[in-house]
C-alpha cells in the first residue's frame, strides 16, 4: 500500500482542487491511501462534499498556509506549521512515500531541501518531468524552474540525475541519451556556463550526444534534456501556451461557417484524440530530483483533473522506488567524475612544472 501526503491548502485554489482530485485518485488507485494536511475542519467538509473515501484518508491539522507570493526564506522561517511543511515531514518520518503540493515553488523547494536534505554530491535539486515526444517517446527535461542560475557543475549534476532516473525507470533505454539545450548545436555557442557544461559532459561517462536546440525536444532523439531553471521553465510555459493557442485556433476555424462545422463533426474523434494527447493536465506533476525523499510539484493553477495526475505521478514514483534506485548510482557517477577531474588537474600541473 502506497501512502501519499498532500498539501491540501496549497495552490491558487486549494481545497477546491485538492479534495475532488483526492477523491478521483483514490477511486482509480485502490492500493493507495492519502494523508491530507491543512485545516482539519475545512478538509473534512471538502472531502465529504465530494464523497471521498474517508476510511482511506488521514487528516493532519496544520495551522498555517504558505502564500503563493511568499518569499521562500520567510516561509521556511515563519511557517513551521504550514500544510506544505507538515506534508513534507510525513515523508521524512516514513509515514508517506511521497508528498504532493501545488504551492509556492520556491517555498516548496526551500522547505523540501531543508527537511529532507539532498543526495550525496548534489548541490541543488532540480524540477524534472517527462514530456511527450514523437512516436510515444517520453523525454525527461530538467531543470524546469527550481534554479534560475546554475553553474556548469550543477548542470552536470542534473545530467547525471536525469540519466540515472531514465535508467531506473526505463532499463531498455540504457544508456540514456543526454542532450544539452542550447541556441545551436555547435560547442562554441551558448553562455559561458553552458559551454563549460558541454566540456564536462563530453569528458564524462554519460551518453552525451551534444547540444540540441529547442525543436529537438520533441523528436525523440534524446532521453534527457538538460537546462537551467530559467530556460527550462520558459520552455515548459511556452509549450503550455502553444497547446492552448492551437486548440483555440482549431476550435475557431471549425466554427467559422456551416461547412467547417460539418467538417468539425467528421473530424471530432481525431481532434479529441489530439486534444487528450497534448492536454497539459496529463503531464502535471514534476519531481524535485536530488532530494532524500520524493516531492512532487503540481502546477499552482491546475484544476482537479491536473492535480489528480500529479497524485498519479507521485504514486508511480513511490511504487517504482525510483529514489533508492538512483541514489547509489548518482553518488558513484559523481565520485568517479571528481576523481577523474582531480587526476586531470594533477596531470596539468605536472605538465606545467615540467
């Protein structure tokens, strides 16, 4: 039985989304339980209103809520009894295998990092998510917004974590093909950090295929796309906006006149399939990769359908035990890299002395 802890009050809407999502999730996953954290009286009323199975839900009272615009350090210092923090603490104390929140991203990252700590050798966790690509392929992209400014070594750590996660969840893809998101495929392009990252990846044991541009994210030619959180988040939000734009334009065209309406009726099955395949809600829920515990970030403005998918993501991550599968391999990869780097530096110093 998998138990998930939920920040019931987080996000733009809070219980209006988390309660119906919890009910829908539990109806689908019969071997899961939930811990709903927040104002106990409000949670109980919201769950009862949607006929949620209360026998599979534990309610833990928390007196505070982290606001969506609250500074991360303020939330960490002043909101020690927030629904967000208490939900994460359930993972630390072993009561839950994963935590899910739609709350403030910065506060969630700071709190999760403080409570759970990072894996050996990892400086900063990254937000990682599998995105749909051609022919049913799924491409893991990180970072999607946790770290706006990254050093080359941090980007390299993201690549190691992403590669090992793909290897753990999709053994048939080993070794995972890693691409570095850039403004061109040439190794001389990009910021100084990106160019340094290219060198680190090229000299590593990873299956690094080189720089890739944004139009290659969905071709299926890579398994892992590495970027800093600033670029990654823009890519993610651009994808969401483009999908909505295409949907609205297609709808407008099919309602233009009687003939296009008739064409729309004929094309409706195909259009519904297209809509479902690219619905951003189906891909809601990203893991904070690099922590000593599973924490899933849901989009703050999602609806109940989207939040239910975030719960599904947490359930599958916990079920696959992906964190324990990658922890040792990530530490080994990073240790080997550091040893190789030290040997190279020693050889360089010896050569300069000669």
